[in-house]
């Protein structure tokens, strides 16, 4: 489960947002986004959205973690074949 409150992440200073990303790490974010529980996936996406909430924060976070964040968004944009078959 995502241990950070999404709303706190939205209002946090840039240094806190960077620390949240570093604490979770790309591997953990990937695991959360691959979770079978759609609530976990949605909470994780909400957290990422809130971490990237203002232009200055986006610029700084993407400069230091852009590759990992883009991998996350790529992962989410690829439909899971098993899920697609069920729809």
C-alpha cells in the first residue's frame, strides 16, 4: 500500500516530494502500479500526479528522476493483455 498520503504530497515542498520519490524508488512504484488491486494502482497514480503538481516541482523532479518517471507512465499506458481480454 502507498504509505504517503496523496494530499500531503500535493501540498509538500519540493524537497519533500523528492524524498518521497527517493524513498519509494522506481522498483516499488512499478510494483504498486502492477498490483492486481485497482485501488492500489489508482492511489499510486494519484500520488504521482500530486508529486508532479507544480511547474517548478515538475522541472526539478523530472531533471533528477525523469527517466524512471517516464518508465512508470510507459508501464501504465501499456494495457495488460489479461485485463484487455476480460473487457
